[in-house]
C-alpha cells in the first residue's frame, strides 16, 4: 500500500465526518462525527510518519495525544449534553438555545 491509499482513506473518513457534522440534528451524532474527523487526522499522522520517518515514533506519539484529547472532549461534551438534557428533555441541536443572551 502506498501513501496515496492512506490519504484516500483519510479523506473519505474526513468527508463522512464533515457530512455528519453538517447534517445531524442529534448532538450525540455530531460528537461521533467529530471523532471520525479526528481519526482521519490520526491516519494521516501515522501514514506520513511511516513513509517519511520510518524509524521514528513522532507520528504515533501525536496520535496518542490526539486520542487523549478526543477522550477528554467526549467526556466534557457528554457531561454537558446530560446536564442540558435534564432541563430540556431533548438531545437535538436546535433546542439548545440556552446560551442566547
């Protein structure tokens, strides 16, 4: 497999993630789409590391850092969704207008 195969897979995953973010009404689906986009970036990091610097592990370390940040993002995002769901009884984005002044 060449670098272009990895980049094509990553581009496809990123496109699916963008499509999910733009078309989903459910906040859980939007969070899952953001995770897809982060995983597409992870594939890029590992693929470029493999083909440009095969003996080093900088790409894998970056991926571990991004996975850690993604886990923290999901925890905070789901905590906010749960807190808002207690009040509004909805997980749809258009119902979340509580930040308007």
